[in-house]
């Protein structure tokens, strides 16, 4: 607000230097808020002014700021380009402080790229400059960074030397925050060296310092302390300190805009959840009746919810919650106040008062804006809540978690399976690592996804093998009697259609022949979906199909590193790469949606958006007119690019008409929609030419549509024969309509299962679609009821 007021004044008095500084400051604020596109806009405007008035120092600072934005976006090569341009300027004008800062920034890029040799070179150059200009704070930071490099290289003793030098400087200049952080680093080295008592002392000293400061990072020391106590066979203390670390992480997440560590906030903290789960799993093996299995599930659910929140932060979804202006303003004012108080101790009266204000705002949001509250303040479901309030008779939930842990110097992983029914609960440890699962599913010659498409007989044997490993005999006994399986996959399992697992290799019987199957991104999601009522929409069907795509091959965006590129240009490059360089036309989808419209008695003139009308602008026009929530079933028969959401650019999206000019319907866009649908069908989603779909992309896009207003979303895991896709979609709606006409509940999961059984048993009346290639990839996420 103050920067914007200053900008108005500086423009009024035509102070171009002041205007450039204001634009730069506003850009930094937007960067800290995670609104990277806006940050780039302001930094670019500032850069243009500083170049116009030939302010070389301002130009260098702007280039550095733009580099920082791209570093936060994970666009490391692009960040490097801007840092290098800034470095040239700082050297030209002999700004040694700026030069040292950018050398350190370049070191950070190479550290993120795991190019430790280059990182070390730049950190050493930065260190030399900071020593020359007697910048002790910068010198201490450089020594600590060099220690980080050596720690990553496994040179623990050398890392310890640099950390100790940094510690001496931070104590000399009375920088308590860095002192506490360096003690944590020293504790980590002692732990790796097996000197656990020394490690524990260092971690305890670090925690004692950081808890008194607004450091934002006591979780690192708490994590180190907990893992050390686990090594010392002090499990109760370890659990206590792990939980304190998690509480601190989740408190920080609520105020993430005030913190400097913007790169993948949750992604470097997920390991804390995993370490605690691994500890609880180990304790459960030794003491199976002490409830460690229940505790492990609840920690896993906390982890799952936080992962998704970070994905929303990366995609910008937090900005699309449709809040009233007064609520948005109140939230922003509290965030601004949080930034102003960020240097106050954590337990200061001012911080306590602020936390009370945040609590009051949270209660107001919970009452007036429950969807937004659910996004921002998720409450993971407990086992008791799942059994007593969520699961219905016949439901059984299978929650898979791949839990990585360090064993010596090697990172290994174990798969845990929790089976939950209304009156049943058990935890299983499966001898399956993430690497094994990825090979089972995604290997280009032997993976199930390859075999199901190309080598069916070999697939059946391999499928039966992984079925036995994913569902051991004791687990199969536990789910006997269920009619619907709710599967919460993890990692590579997102790409596996469990329906096609062969349960009997002698008779080629598939799991879908025994159970209806639905997928969830977390167990807690089903609780959220079943708590929310969906009113009956007046119109039956809305479809977007047969979009207009550029002719293949679309020209690539110019690779001029200094040229201004829009976010759409960058997305086009990313999406075309994922799709093999081309968005293939889908003319057959027009007939598919016309047949469904006839079946459901929809108006083909007003409710089918084909060709040019199948566009992003049309979707948002309907949304602005509040017409999207008029439809019970919504279908997007278009290409979908399902990516692991690393940043603002690389997020899952639907490819509608004229994507290079109109843009893509991204995951963030889906959060902005207001739906009232029983099902959103993403009919032609695929990752291009049979390539692997990243599970995280499926999770993000499906859940985005659920928050927009539907309890269920369907996706296709790979490109299939368009005729078989048409049969599957039309038959699904035929069964749903028939059930409705008979007055029966519209059980989506059971309707879909019946369609797949008909295809297996060749009852579709058309070609032979019995092979799992045709029916297995069509899956539903959400509530199967």
C-alpha cells in the first residue's frame, strides 16, 4: 500500500528514479507473496526505467530481482542468465557488494542444480570479496554455504571446519539467528559421523537459541535432534521433537509470505513427516498394540494435505478463492503486520496478539467461506473420523505410502499399506521401494503401462506378480466382503490402474471383476467431499470438444534469452515438449459428445461447445455469467497435459481451442470455476504419444475440479482408441441415466464397473474391447457414491 502511494506521487512529480525504485519494491513484495507473474511485471517495468535513465546500479538490482523470481519458479537456467547479466554490470560499475551478492546467488543456482564444484567456485569468489570489503555477515554466510557444499559431497570433516569458522563470525557479530543455524549444521555433521551425543548437544543448543528468535527455522534443529534421539534409542523424546518440528513447519506455512525460503516451501520439509512415519512403523513392528500404526496414518494424512497446499501455492490457486474484498483486505493487513513483526521473538506479546487476530479471522473464514477455509486450514481426518463419519457399509480404503529414509549413506524407501474399513484397521509393510514400483509401472520395455498396451500375455503375468506384492494374502482377507475400494495411491502408483491387476493368472481375472474402484489423493479428501452437499443442477450436460489446434508442427518460441516471453509462451514450450511437439486434432470427440447429449436429452445447440467455441475464454464467460453451475455433468473431450507441478509455469492443464493465443485451462484456472456438477469428465486427457503421466499432475487437476464444485472427476491415464473411449463414456452415462430412471442411487463407481465388465465380457455390441488397454485407463477420483 505504501509503495503504491509512493508510486503515484513519483509519477505525479515525474521522478523517474523514484518511480523505478517503487516498482522494484512492489515487485519484491509480490515475489514474497508468491505472485511471481506480477513480480516479473513490476521488475521488468523497473528495469525499463533504469535502462532509460541509465541507472546502472538500479539495472543490476532489477536483473538480480528477476533472477530471484526465476530461481523461486525453479527456472534455474533462466535465473542464471539474469544473475550473469547483473554480475557484468556490478563489475563494470565496481560495485563490490553487488558483485559479491550475485556470485553467491550464482552459487545458489548451481547448488540447486547439484553442480557442487561450480557452486563451490562461486561461493569462494563471493567469500574473497566479502573478506576484502570487510563484510563479516556476508563472509559468515559464504562460509556456511561452502560448508553446505562439502556436506552434500560427503566431506563431513571439511564441512565441520567451515561451519565452525562461520559460527565464530556469527558469535563475534552477535548474529544469534545464524549462530543457531550453524549449530544445527554442526549437529548434522556430528550425526553423520556417528557422534550422537555431541550431535544432540549441538542440536539442543541450536533449538534453545532459535526458539527465542523469530528465526523461522527451529524445525531444522528439532528434526536433527529427533533423528539423533532415534539413533540413541530414545523414541519418546524423538516423537516429541518430531511433532514440535511439524507444528513449527505448519505454523510457518500459514505465514509463508513473510519468509525468505520460497523455493518449494513444503518439498524440503516432507522428509520430517517421512522420518516420523518410518520411526512409528519401526516401533509398531516391535510393539504392535501400542497404537503406533494409527499415529503413523494420521501423520501421513497431515503430510498429504500439506503437499497439496504447496501445489496450490505453486500454481497460484490461493488467489482464486472468491473472497469478498473486506476479507481479502483483512487477511492482507494481517500478513503485512506479520512481515513487520517478523523480527520480533516468536513468543513476544506482539506476535501473540497477531496470532489471536489470525485465529479470529480463521473462524470467520470457516463460517462464511468454508471452501477457502478448507483449502487454507485443512484438518486431516483421524482414523476415528474415517471409520465413524466417512466410510459407509461396503467401503474399504487402501492407503499406500512410499516412505523414504536414509540407511547409512543410501536413501531407501519402503511402501506402507493401511487398510481401513468401518470396523477394520491394519497396517502392512510391503517390501517395495519407490524405484521398484516405478520400474514395475513405468519401465519403457517391461513396465505394466508398456505391457498392457503392447504385450498382453506378458502383462498378465507381471500384473499378477505386482498384485501379490501390493495386496498380500492377509490384506486380501481383510477386504473380503467389500464392494467398493477407495485407493489412495502414492508416487508411481498414480499411474497404475488397479482395476487391471490380475488376481488369478490361471483365469485372467481382474480386480475390477471383484470390486468397484475409486481413487483419492488422500483419505481426508473423502471426508471433505461427503461433508459438502451438491444441489441438483437444472441442466443435464455441458461439453467442450473437438477444439481447434494449430497445425503440426507448431513453431517453437524463439530461444533469445533476453527476449520478453509471456507466461503463455513458456507454457507452450513446456506443454509441446510433453506432447511430443504437437497437439493432435480430435474430430471424433464431436460425435462422442453429441451422442451423450442425445442420451441425456441436452440441448446440442446451447450446451455443446465445439471447434472455436471450445475455448478457455468461453469457459470463463460461462463462469462469469454463473452458468457453469447449471450443469450436472461436464465433459472436456480435449487434450490434457498432466505434469508434476514444479512452479507457476509447469502445472497441469487442459488444451482448449487456439491454446497459443487464448491460453490453457490450468490447474489454477480450475480453482477459479464455480461448478455444481455430479461429475467432471476429462475424457481425452493424456500425456502425449503414450508417455508416462506424472501422478502429481493427476492429483492436482482432479482435486482442483473437486474444489470448484464436483465430488468426482474422471481422467484417462493414457491415449486410447477413440472408438473404445466413446463406448466407455456413452455407456457410463447410459447406466447412470438408467439407474436414475429406476429410482436407484446414482453410484458412479458401480456404474463404471458395470461398463468395464460389459467390455470385458464383450457385451458392448460393437468391436472387441475386452483387453484392459481399452477400459483400464479410464479412472475416477473422488466419491464413488
